[in-house]
C-alpha cells in the first residue's frame, strides 16, 4: 500500500471521515438497486441511505424490516457493510495490501493508528493481522453453533445462512436480524444456546481487539496491560450492575420479565444488560420496559463499548477515567491512580472532552427531534442515544421518523461510529504548537 493519500494533504481523521462516508454512499447505491429488495421495487434514497449508514456504523436501527424488505442480495450487502464498518475500512484495505505483499507506508500506519484508537504506531500492522484473524475465528465459531441450533427450527441451508449473518452482525455489535416484523431475538428468550452464543459474540466484539490480544497472550506473558485491566473490570461491573438493576426493575412487569419463569428472567435480564454494550439485539420487548429501566439502558448505551472495538459510545475507559477523577477529587488527591498506575493529565482532559461533546450531541439532537417528531422525550432520547452509541435498540420510533429525522439520526450514527473527538479533529483547523503560555489564573468552582 503506497502513500496514495499524501497528495490530498488530509489528516488521518479526515481520511477516516471521508472513507466511511464513501462506504456509506456505495452501500446506498447498492441497496437502491431493484435486485436488493424482495419485491423488485427500488428502495427510496432516504431509506437506503439510513440502512447503509446504520450497517456501516454497525448500529442496527432500521426504518424498514431487514428480513422482509431485502432480498438475499440486499441482506448480503448489509452484512458486508457491517463487516467493513465493524473492522474499519482501513483494516480491510490493509488486509488486501498484505495479501498483495505491498508495503504499509507511514501515512497508512498513522491512519490505522487513528482508526484503532492507539496511542502509538508500534506494532500496529501486527495488531491488524490479529484483528482479522480473531474476527474470522470468533465469527466462524459463532456461525457454526448458531447454524446447528437453528437447523432444528428451519431448513439446513437457511439455518447456515442465518447463522453466518447473525454471527457477523452480533460480533460487530450491529444488531440487524432476519426474523422479520422487528422481532429481533424475542422468540429465543428461553434458549440457552442462542443467548450464550450471542452474548459471547457481543462481548467479544465490544471489549476491543487490544484486550482480546492481551487475553490470548496471557498464557505466555502472565500479565495484562493497564488498558485491558480497566476494560475487563469496567465491562464486568457494568454487566453485573445492569443485570441486577434490570432484574429488580422488571421482575414483576407482566410485559417483560414478569411473565417468564426463573430461567427466562435470568436470561432476559442478563441479555438486556449485555446488549446496551452497543449490540442492539433484544430478547424482550423494549417498549414494554418500565421508564426507569429504559432510562437506565440509555445510560448504558451512552457509555457503550471499549476502545478499538466494533462498538460505539463514549467508551468504558472514558467513563472509568471520569469516575476516577471524581473519586480522586473527593479524596483530595491530584492524581488518578488505577492498578498502581498514575494517569496523565492529558488522558483526563481527553476523556472529559469526549464525554462533554457526546452529551452535547445527544441533547442537541434530542431537542431538535422533539420539535419534528411525534413521540415522548424519553422515546426520542432513547433513539438518539441508541444512534450515537451505535446500539440499535429501539422503542419503535425509528420506522416512523420523518425524512428530516432519518437524516439527523443518520448523522448521529455517523458521529457515534467515528467518535465526536475524531470528527472535531477532522472538521476543525489543524493544530499548531503554541509558542507561549498564558499566566495561571484562579476561578471559583462549585
């Protein structure tokens, strides 16, 4: 891969933005073809654009039902968009470059560093090789088990097709499904095989490839990086807290867990705790949840998955740093210490910037949609946060969005996939080194 981007004089964040935008518009054109729909009628541009954006940004929000609207060709296009969007278009480009034995230039390594959210270029190509290998292995294992399970419910050919499609969508935290009528996986709330396999795929894709690599190397190195320790600890904490809160809030709700036996309650609460990790699949009716549970899921979706993963949100590490900053301030300490490591001030400021930009984006979009769409504010906030976190969970508002609402949610999904900070770097002026520092001032806070 030569430095073909050099002549454009674009920064890595700008190239990422343009690259994802190009993939989205290519997907839109393919989904508008008559061969992509089950009826042979071309899909409207706005619906094709929304679906392509949702697939490329691995979200899962849909304005038309995937299982009934699209033909096999259209569904395969969606699956490929999910795979490219989940792994990143630069990762896929690197795959072809490595296959052709072409050199990975410095410019390309910088783009890969930005795409994988790495602090340095050291070992970036080796990481990309591992990303591709781990993804294919995990997706293949998930596809085989799901195909065998669904072979008891449908013809073997359809079972294999469903197994492959859902393994790709769930590992990439996309949330698309083929069961029709926007049902997602509600028919399998009692099924331990489907629940366990899908949750494993979601968590594997959501913890990030750096963590996966660390876990696989743990037998040799006998140690984990600080990043992996923080991600695994916070992920486990959020899953446990989410499971307990959802189980308590919905235990007696006849529209959700209240009508299920103990096995159904356990899997239902656990699955709904896992899926806000930006997966988007659900085994119980989201619209039937109590408002307290729906708002709690909004918080989980806003936090999202982990850096360098297929998921969105502000990321678990950002949330952890913010919590650590609060604890350090309450204890009167200047440094944030995690697992006996002190975090640099730059990390804290970056985490705060990401969280505030994300919150500003979600609230602004929610306020605008409140004036253009029919629905309660919680419904609008839920859909907006789901779009930003690239989750795909819905309270049923998305199919009824106006044209303006579809465009605004599409932009939100795009911003959520790339990250607000990456977009800010891409759209803002190039940063230059300051030649001076202002004198320190004092201001009263609190």
